[in-house]
C-alpha cells in the first residue's frame, strides 16, 4: 500500500484545505489518541474519501510502531499522503497549534506566582485525579500487549518481568527509565534472535548511542531540550508514558516545578485539545517561560515529522521488520509498567487530605463506571473548586 509516491492523491486536496481541516481537528480533538484517530478516519475515509480504509488502517498500524505520539504521526501521515512533505508539515503544525496556544495560556495562569484561589482549587482537584488517569491508561494498554507477546508460559513470564521492571524504574530511578525501556526491548530481541534473524544484534547496536547519551550531564536549555527529545523520540507505547519520562527530571533533578505543579501539567495536557504530548509545553514554560515552552514542543514533535517524512516510503518495511517488532514486544510491557509505576510518585505529590477521596472517586469513575478521562478531570477540578471556595486549604 505504501508505494512511496503520494502523487496520485496530491491533486485531490489543496494546501489551504489541509490547513483548515487539520486546524479544525486540532481545535476539537479532545480526549486523546482514540478521539484523534476517530476524527481522522471520519474525515479522510468516510466523509472526504481521500484515503481508502485499508490505507488508513495500515497507517495506524505503522505509526503505532514508531516512538513518539502515534496519533500526531497519523495526522502527519494522512496529510503526507495527500500533498507530500508540504502537506505533512502544514497538517502537523495545524493539528498541534491550537492545543499549544491554549496550553501555554493556561500554563501562564496555573504557574503564576500568585494564581487566584479558584485556579488553585481547580488545579489541585484535577491533579488529585491524575494518578487514577495514569493507572487507567496502563490498564487500557495491557490487553493488546499481553496478546502480542504470545501464549507460551515463558513469553507470559517475560511480559510480567518487563512490566515489573518498568514499574520499579518509574517509581525509583526516573531519570534512567529510558535505559530500562531500551533494555527490555533489547532483551526481547536477544531472546528471539534464533527464531528470526541472526543479523539482528548488529542492527540493534544502533540503539546504544541513544542510551549512552542519557548519561551526559547537561543543564539549562540543553537539559530542557533533552527531556523534550526523550518524550518525542524515545517514548514507546501510549502517550501517557511521557509522565514517568518527564516527572523526575522536571521535579527532582532540575526543580523546574513542584510535584503538585507537575500534576497540574499532566491534567492540562489531558483536558486541552490535540496531542497529550503537549504536556511538555507546560514543563518547558516552567523551565524558561514562553520560549522554553516553544522550544520543548519543537524538540518533542520534530522526530514525528522526521519519522513520517523519511519513513513514509518505507512503512511496509518497518511493519515487517522482525527486529523492530521484537523490540516493541519487549518495550511495550515495560512502558505499561512504567505508567502504572508512575502512580506512586504522582500519588505522593498530593498534599491535602481532601485530595484522597477525589482520587478514590476518580478511580471508581474510570475503572468501575468506565467513563472518560476528560470528564474525570473536569469533575475532579470542579470538586477542587468547591473545596477552595469553601475555605478549605488547597
């Protein structure tokens, strides 16, 4: 399906149409990747007939194999199929732009030196629900990953080990979580070498410089850029994996924000439209103002554009590469464990006793009643607002 030549579809859509339609998606894309995928499919396949169903499904399958925000890469891919590189860049920017503007504006309010009481209450309420949202995200990613690794006892055992290692790493050694994710992926490749391809170890060595870079001590904007790079180029699995990748750096290592402020950042990334990875803009704003927010977003999303523009013609090869498949099979459970493990430091960041019942309510709302993340955070924020207006310390 991916013949590397989107010329047949370029004539169908003007760049102006891509700009307006992808901008509209960026404005209404609340609810994270499932919503983004549904909106893209409705527009590109069902309403406009720009792509056929098989082509769109292949796009989902392949972008899910790439590190970084999969739904954003799918949006870039769809625009690439229509108008090549120019369409991909324009569509991606328009998809990201609305959420970026809104989240930077909210960052200025939530991270102000003396924010209004109602903002503090709403932030504390939404922040209290974040550990529940993280656990919900991990739970939702578990079934496909469990099926993917295989049905044999040894395969299921490795899945449990990878998940446990990821959880422990997220809860204890946050800055080195990327190394753990890489290690689990590499371990699964090593296990499957004999079954698949003897040459896999040579290809695998390409990952090692990435791991080594993580040990370099940096600070200032260099540190911010590297944290954003981890989010955009080294995150495997669901968008929520950005939380354990950023938390320790933002709070404990570089002290850009406090634990409660990081909870606010995660909540903002969930309730604003567009990619969840825009949470990195709040961290960037806390580190260096508007310029830091823009830098973090630029670095975090640049790999997605590179992956699609450079890899689009080779998507079939990516999907069929057994080394990549094996790596993701091992890294996936570690990602799920990391997301689940991040609930521990997220929970410890809660400061007020009234936040505990809000967290419990969020868990029930998400896991028992199976409601959405956005409604969970909005209700939690409303509870925090009521508490603050009642005079309870927040």
